[in-house]
């Protein structure tokens, strides 16, 4: 009866899968009855698809590692129904890359539809076996088990299904969110077998049937009990189902295990919920989950969470490295370890560290030498992105070959293979690597040094070692003392004194970085082992050499001192020229001031002059925002255009004064920084900036106020404050940073107090190594983003392109191109570096910006002693012709002996030398009183800026 039930299930499964692609139910050929127009359109589309298929095949013949090209080709072939080509395309892709769950499921479903005979079913089984090795995917295992049920009618079919289910439970049965489906499918299968084993109604079962029923019931009981001991979602429903199904009470041990699993599930739920709510790639969430499982220490659960993380982050080399390290050190199961290493290098072939670990793992598990050599050859063709990567992989392979050699024998096949590999490595770095990277990656010749050590120490062949070291020195290493001393130590350990002496004499002659060190070693050698003649020769040689070195150093020092002196003289001349220019302008200002003083003797005019002082923006003391201060700038006494003409009409003068006075002061409340953004780099010619910017920023939220900043003449200065009603609107407004407005990139940054946060910088792009992003230089200025994208998308899926521009929005010939993963970026570097774009040869490299050198900060003591408040300077600092606005009396030490009207007074007890008292801020009236008592009022008055001159004269005349 069991066989009959199994056969019925097999027939049903066959009927489900035998719908051909052209069947009307599947929509395959139902369109054939359409009109001729649709037929013509279909023919055109078919021709376009055929041309695209041919183009993709040609592209893959050039670059077989183009992942996206494989995907596009498979999609088109599946759409066109080219089954033979489709199977071949999928086969090629699976040999190069581990396929994702979606690709495998599509492939398997297509093959299942076409498999009708038993021989074809075996091919599908083989395909399933390949699929479950790429990644641990519950859906693929479930599909595998369900497909195997269709073959239970064959000999051993039921046992085969049970075997597949057991393997599936071992692989993914612990999956917290998806494991339940496998357990339930397994139980349903066993329940179906139980139903077929039931005797007919009213009949008495035979002893054999009774035994079979008991055995089948025990299998289902066992499945329930195994499942209830594992923390899975919806455990409560499974427990209730078991209670309802079982005729006997559930044993206490099972209930105890169930409760323990429930407790463990509660600990896992936060991590599962974090994964459910996180966005791809979820690396941080998976790492936290891995750390949690590592503390628990269950190897099966650790392996499963690693596999889950890798299924979503298969292109992260560090994650593969940590997983493989865990398998190498903890599980040490050959098949599992080697499979993980193989998948790692297939996913991230550009990472040399993964290849090195793979070679070590194969050696550790005693894999055949031919397989290891074949894997090394694959590594050489993996397309590393640095020259040093090739040095590392060669060194790892040479280490492996060296460990195979039995050096007790004078000659062996393994020794000859090692020597041949050393020679090939040197030639490979010289030819292949240097041609590609313009460097060998091994400037110190470490591979040749190791070869020389092997020959000297293990093969007792000093002659070969000396030949190798001669070759090393001819590659530009003879000027380094450490290289000569390395050779000397090798000769000292395995050679003779004569060659040691010869090496040191050559070193004294050639070394240019640390000749004293080499001379000292030579004298030490002769002191211990040399004759008197050897000692004299060594002393004479070292003295002559050091004398020449000292002479060269003295000449270099003199040359450097002469250059420094010339620079000082030039600096002094520039300083003197500036002083003379400043003095002449100061004399000119004094003459103009005297003339103005003689002409304008009316008190009202002085008061008006005081009001007409042009306002200038400065950073505030506490909030780092713009304020309007009545301070003088480098415009001179009568504005930027020189002295005012005597015949200038009074109405023009009043009009100019009024236009300056009508400019509103731009104040900012620092308590509203969270709802305010600072907008800069706008066009000075922008008409009505408030209206223009309000239209632009209203898309981010309700705008409370826009405060543009104007100059003294009433022209827009290119920046403003935009205040919103809500904080989220200000955050959203930051997304408009670098948006082009009237031909210039607009800068939008948070409103931050830079006095309180001096290190605050707004830079939205990463300044560290990004292996999935390219830096392209040498582009023509006329190159557009679309043109560059057309060039780059041939090598992978381009996520973003950023053309670098200056503040005016003009291109600088630089760009950053972001790909989906590191593999595509590395392939793009290989194909695009040196490419010609519009008669410009571009350079392409992985994005790794150099660190910026921060300017040295002045000493605190000196800064506090000579610091001047920022408000005394103009918007661009102190100009060459601008006078200091601080009287000399205030430029002295901060705690001088106070001077009263009736003589000297003592410092107050509260004031000490350790804590000098801050000078009291003085008003215009205070300055006037002080100046009236100063005998040198006229001389000091010239040193003040126009702002204080006006205030002082007004106060003097009023008094």
C-alpha cells in the first residue's frame, strides 16, 4: 500500500510539471492568433533581442568576469526560449560565480519542466546538489525535498526523500524564521506515508502492518520532539499541534526542552527583529547576531548565522575571512572548510588574502599538489588591484613549495620545482606586473632575498646566494645600508670572512643613507678577525669615505643656508615694501582728513558722519553668525572710490547715506540652529534672493524666514540663512547641497556655532578607501555625466557618478564613479585606465583620497598674549592699509598699574599676576575723556580707525 501511495504521489507530481511552455494554459502560444501588426512588432523585437544576445556574447568573450553581462544574457535567452544556449550560459556563469538563490530557482524550475524521464531526473538531482553548495538557502532545500517526493515510486525512493530531508534539516533546520517550513514539510511527508500504511476500514491489521504503523508513528513523534527542542518562530503552534495529534501525554523531558528552546528564542528575537527592520546590507546587525552566537558557542548555529550573512553580503571580503578563520580554527571539517574557501575566492577574486588562506587550507587538509598548483594559477588570473598583491600570492605559493622539499637530499624533484618557481616569480613580477602597474611591487626584492636564504641555509649553495645578491644590488638597492648588512649577515652565517670583508668594502663605497653604520661594522670585523694590514686598509677606507660624506653634507648645508638666507632677504624686502606703501597711504589719509576737518566744522555733519559709517559683517562672539557692526574697513575715510568730491550734490550724498542705513541688520538666534540651514556660494547677481530661495526650499517644508546677507552698497553677498518651522525640514534641506542654482553649485550646511565647534566640517563624501568607487582624472572639461556613464556602465552597474567642480560650477576634469560592488570596480580599473575620452587619456584608480595636512596651531601662550579681538578686522581680515583700532594703552599688559586722575593707585587685591584682569571695554565717551587728558591726542588720533575718530570728534565738540 505504501508503494501504491508513493506511485500516486509521483504521478501527481509528474502531471504538475508537464505543462509545456507553449501550452495555452501557460500563455505560451496563445498570441499566435493575433493580427499581422502584432506579428510584425514581434518579429522586430525578436531581431533586436537576437542582436543584443550576440553583443552580450561578444562582450563576455572579451571579459568573462562581467557579472551583469551574464545576468542580461540569461534573461534574454530565457525570454526568447533558447533552451540550449540558456543552459550553456547558465553553466558558464556557475563555473565563474556562485549563483544567487533567485538564479538557481529559475534554472531548477526550467529544468524540472523539461525533465520527464528518469535519466533527466538524475540530471536535475545533480543540479540541486550544485545549488545547495553555493549558499545555504532554505527555499532551495525545500524545493529539492519536494521534487524528490516525485520519485518515491522508484526503487529506494522513500529512503532517498528522507535522506534529502535530513540533510536539509542539518543545513537550515536551525533557521529561526524559515526552518519551520522544512520541519512541517517533513512531517507532512511522513503523515502521508502513515495514511497509506493504515489498514482498510473494518479489517484487522497483520503483525507486519501493526509493526509498520508503530514504526511510522514513532518517526512522527521523533520529528515533533526534535522540532520542539529548537528555537523557531511559531513554536507555540507546533506544540499545540503535537498535543492535538498525540494520543499520549507529552513527556516531561520534551516539555522541559520546549521551554528551554522558548527562552532561547526570546534571546534571539531582538536580533531577528533588527534584521527584519534593517536595510541592506545589514552588516552591523549580522555582526551583532554573530557575536551573540559566538558567546553561546553552538558551532551549528554559528555556521548558520555566518551563512545567512554571506547570502546577503557575498561581496564583503572581511566577512568571508572571519568565517573561514572560524572554520579553520574550530570546526576543521575538510569538506566544509574547503567549500567555504572556494566560495570566498569565487565571490571576491580580487582579494589576495582569501586566496592565500585557501592555499593554506588545502595544504592543511593535504589536498593533492596538482590541485593546489591549479588553484594558484587561478589566483594569478584573478585580477588583483595592487602590484604588492602579486608579491604576496607568489610568496605564499613559494612557502608551500619550500615545505614540500626534503633538504636532506642533495637533489629532488621538489627542489627543482621550487627553484623553477622562484625564477618564474622574479620574471613574472618583472614582466607581467611591472608592465601593468609600472612597478614590480617588490622594490626590496624580498622574493630574491628569500631565494638566497633558501640556497644558503638549506641547500648550502653560497655561490648561488651570492649571484642572487649581486642581482639584488644592481636593482637600485646598493645605496641602502640595511641591504648590505642583510647580505653581510648571510655571509657571516653561511659564508667566509673573505666574502664578508669584500661585501663591507663595497658597502662603504656605495652606501649613501647611513655610511657611518657600515663603516662601524667593517671596523668591528677587522678588530676581531683582521690582520694589521686589514685594519689599516679599513681605517683608511672608512676615513676617506666619511670625509667625503662630511664634505658633501657641509656643501649641502651651505647651499641650504644660502637658500634660506635668500628667502629671508626677499621676505625682509617684501616686508619693507609693504611698510613703505602703508606709510605713504597713511600720510595720504592724514592729508585728506585734515582737509575734511577744515571743510566740515558743523556739529550736525559730524553726527551725520557718525551715522553714515558703513556696516560690516563679523562673526559674533558666541554663535558664529553674522552681525552688523559700525566698524571701519579697508575702504578708506570716504569709501572705496577715494575722497568725496567737494562739488558732489547734497541729495546724492543723502541718498547714498540713506541706502546704506536702510540695509537691515542680519541677526541670528543661536537657539534656532536646529531649524536653520546656512546657504552659500550663490550668485551675487541673483535678483530677489528671498523669493528665489523660498520657491526652492518650500519642497523641504514650511519656511519661516529667509535672511539674505547684503553688502554696504546693498548688493547680495551670495549667502543667507533659511529658517524652517520644523527640524525635519532643515534636515531634509541638507539634501539640496551642491544643487546647481543659476549656474553655480549651492552649498547647504547645518547652522553650527564654529566658536564652540572649531573642528566642525561639512563634507558629505567619504575621505577613506572605498573599493567599490573609482577616481577618474584627466577628463575633458566638456565631458558630461551622461557621456561618462556610457563609458562606465559597460563594466558594471553604475550607482552614482559625481563630476568634481569648483565653486563657480566649472568642471575640473575629475570624477568619482560608484559601482555596486568591488568586483565591478576592479574590472573597470583594468579596462578603463589609460582609455582615451575625447582625445584625453584618463587615469582610473580605486578611490583612496590622501590625508589632508592640518595647519599647525599657534602656541597657546603666544596666542593669548598677542591675540586681538576678531571684530577689529574687516570681513577678509586686516588689510594692508588698515590701521589698528585699539589704542596703545590697551595693547600693553592686561594688568598694568592703573592710573587715576590724581596720580598712581595700587592694584586691587583681587588682581594678581597669575590671573590678569581683563581690560574694561570702553564706550565712545570713555575714549573721548581719555583722549582729552592725553598730551599726544593728535598723534594717537591718527592711529585710530575712522569709526573711533568720528566718535571722538563728536564727543569732543559736544563737551
